[in-house]
C-alpha cells in the first residue's frame, strides 16, 4: 500500500487484514486436517492455538442470527505481529507490522497451498483486503477542523455547516465505491479525541502516543458469482489482492494532504517524494 513503509517507524497503517471466504469444507473440522495445515506453514507461523468463542451465523430471512461455536486454528509468528486464522469457510491473514503487499500475498498464498495440499476443494466466494490507518501528528488539533492540515478537505466538508467559533469535537463518515465487475471498496473515516482503532486482539500493536488521531479504514473486496466454480487457487487469490491494493492506495493518497506526506515520509510518498496515484482513477474493473 505504501512503498518503503518498512523504513519508517511513523507509517500510519496500523493493521492489515486479508480474508478468503470459500464454500464449507468439512475436512477443516477434523483436527488431523488442521494439524496438517499448521505444519505446512509453521516456518512462518510457529505458534498454534485453537479458536474459541462463538459466531453469529445467518439463519435465514426473518430469523434471528444463529449462535455457532467457532472451530478452527489460529497461527501466529513468534513476535505476535502476524497471524493466519483458518476455519471451515475462511482463511484470514492479519498483521500489525505491515511491510508491503508482497508479505501479505506470500502469507495468503502459503495458506491457500496448504489447504489445497490438505485436499480442500472448496470454491472461492470472496476475497477481501482491508487497511486500517491512524493519522497521528505532533500537536494534534483539539478542534476537528484542524485536521485540514493533514486530511483532504473533501472529508471534512460537513464541518462547514456550523459557525467557526463553535468547537467541533469530531466527524465521521462512510463512502462506498463500485470498482467494476464484482469488486467494491468501502471507506470509513473519523476524527477521534483519544483511544485507538480496534485491532486484532491476538496481535501486538506497535507503541503509539495517546491523544487525538484521524482514522481511515479502507475495505476492498471481490465476490465470486454463483454462475462459475473457481476452486481454491493461490494465484487467483494473490492476483485479486494486488488488484484491490491499487484502488486502496489511490483512495488513501486522495484522503491526505502534502503535509501528511511530508510528516510520514517515504511511508506514503512515491519515488522522489511524489504522491502515488494522485489524480488517478480509483480503479478499473476487476
């Protein structure tokens, strides 16, 4: 998403989640299958633990959600900064130490290949890629209008409806985009007086200075139709992730100002400091 993000400690991305949903795989309810998958990726994810808790599943039109026990495994690296989660219908990769798109793709590819080797023949249903950002700056503004130094005015426009002398404590919004075909992008944003974004609890996040921050949440996805069966395939999934990353990068660059790019340095700037994708369309059809 942000070139050379690994070279700076101030990169705004605080978590990335990539998820593959597929048709139900009963084999993944067998412990021996989960063990085989865990062994296949234990070089990168040596820590293994069972999933616990419950999920709320759709019970059908007009019916309340159905409570189901979670069943699967959670695999983490030794530093607890990245993980793979596997259930009978999902493969998820999460990290709080983003070092580039390729790291995401290789992790998901390893998971997909492990599933294929375990004779999981499920059909792909959805591939998602989500970036969560916290814009934290020196001397953050007490009035949400002050974020105009760092955040594009297009996101702060509603603050103009009140007189300037009336303090604004926050703003939030959501926008949805059609990326063509079966792909889409949902963008959420908000100014917060304190706290932090909600991140995966099983991962360790990097330290941060408490105080106001501006949150940006980019959730891209591609959904497979029911008219064609596409089996579990690492190449298909990683190609979709790359195509989703491009519009997310573009949207992020449009959301921030040159002051933010100067603050975060190479984490958000392209070659020679030029902003990436500035003025580019969000994306072509996937």
